[in-house]
C-alpha cells in the first residue's frame, strides 16, 4: 500500500566530526592512522543510504524535509543545563571528548540540536496527520545518551527530546519506543525507567554494549514497572531469531500497551557486515521487521510510526538495509537488488541453533507475561 512517507535529513548532520580514530580507537601509540573513513560513526553510512535512495528513484516518491534545530527549551526537558553548557563549551573550543566514547568536533553542539530537531519534526508531522509515517536521518545518534552524560557516540537523547516536546505541545499520551539497534538502548531506558506512559523495548546483542549488559530482568520501577522490555539476543542470532523475537515478544508487548505512537530507534548494526557487532541480519530482515511493526501500528495507532536513525557502521551494506526499510515504509519497491542478500542468507544459523534460541525467547516471553 502506497503511503505518504516523510524523509527528514540535513546535509549539516553529515558534517559532525568525530576526530582522528581507527574505527573506535584514538590514533596514537600503537594505533595507526586510518587509510579510509576513520571513526566507525562516519557520515558515509548515512550519506550513502540517501544516495542510494536518490539514484534508485525512491527519493522522488517521498516527502523530503529538513527541520529547525531543537530549542534549548526542548533540550532542557531531558538534559540539565550544566551538561548542555559543558557540551557547548567543548564544541565551541574546537572539539574533543565529551565522554569516553563521544568524540566531537567544532560545531557539533549545533549539529546535535539539528539532529534532535529532525526527530522532533518527524514525530510532529505524523501526529498532525501531515505524513502517514516518517524517517529521521538523525546524526549524531541519541539512544545511549543519559541526561547528564554522553555515551556511545551519542550527545543528545533525540527520541526522548522528540517525545517530550510532542507531549508538551500536542498532548501526546502513550508512546512505545522499539530499539533494534544492536546495542542496548540504555539512555532511553534510563530516562523512562519510572514512567508508565512510555514503553521501552530493546532488541540487542547480549553483552555487546554497554559491555556485559543483557537486561532481561530490568523491567522498570514505580509507575514504570513492567514498561521496560529487554530482549538480549545471542551473538549470531540471525534472521530467524530476530523475527521470532518480534513475533513472540515485541508485537505482543505493543498490543498489550496500546500506544498512540510507535517510534523505532532504527540502527542497522545487526547486519552481517557490521564491524561493531556479531549478528547476521540482511536487508530483508530489516524489511520484515519494519513490516511487522508497521502492521502493529496500523492496528494500534492509526499507522502512526516514526523511525529515527541510530547506529550501523558498514558503509557498503547499510544503504541496502536502509533502502529496504524505506521501501517498506512507503510501499514503493525500486529496482535495486541487494548484491549480498544471497551470500548472507547462506550463512544463517543452523536449525539446531534456531530451535535453541526460539526456546529461550519463548521462555523469556512467558516471564514477561506475554
């Protein structure tokens, strides 16, 4: 079904600098300067995704938008003033480290506000009926950021900033945030830990990042008890494992919560080529997961679905995964064929592994009361 799908992006987001690194290691000592892109959180994965959308003809079928930066008022609903001041000071002084895994360059503060603004605008356009669904190509990402601490390449909590602005301006009620980035969505979980109006769900590689974290017993506290769902996946989980987790845990949890809006923290780092994780997803995995959550949104909240870009560090492959998501969101299929799809499908886990993982996921679903 063809839908009015918005794609929000801004060239300035690609200009956020992460300094001189080899993947995630600062250059110096025994670490040689890189010959290629350098830091894993490179603009090229996002730029190449947009480029593939352009040359395939898909961009012409979408509503292309930019946005104004998030305001200081928007940021202060999540982040304390002292943190924002420190972030701006480092940015204004030419960059450096705001946190152990959060290098930034000159102007990164303003770029991060724009990244959050794209998420805000996507949410508001969908809530107001201007778009059926929307995708925000936000960079830098946001799902690891704590209110007063940058973390994991993230400086501002893009999705919570967008949620709280929509609540303040438009009276938004219950929201579900599904995070299928391969790394745990710890920042979003922390912010909504004691809130009952926001359901947070995270599908992530067990023990990957934050290092050693799984989280299946972490369900929230106080008013938020039961409103946090973590699904740690075994390394190498593959297509079967993710789709079983979606059908057995994620979709039933969404149905039980009945949100007014669904937001997906859309990382692509569970793909088989990613340098920072060890999963085995392919472009059709992301297409299928998008279809499942889209169907849930149709049934639960009038199709109101927003995706906000998070991680994904394989420059050659993220574009094909992102295109698959955008094709599914919009209902437009291009002529692009994923050249690695068959290769990755041939390396999927064996049936014995899939059975073991399904049984573990079924037990987890029972523990969650699903």
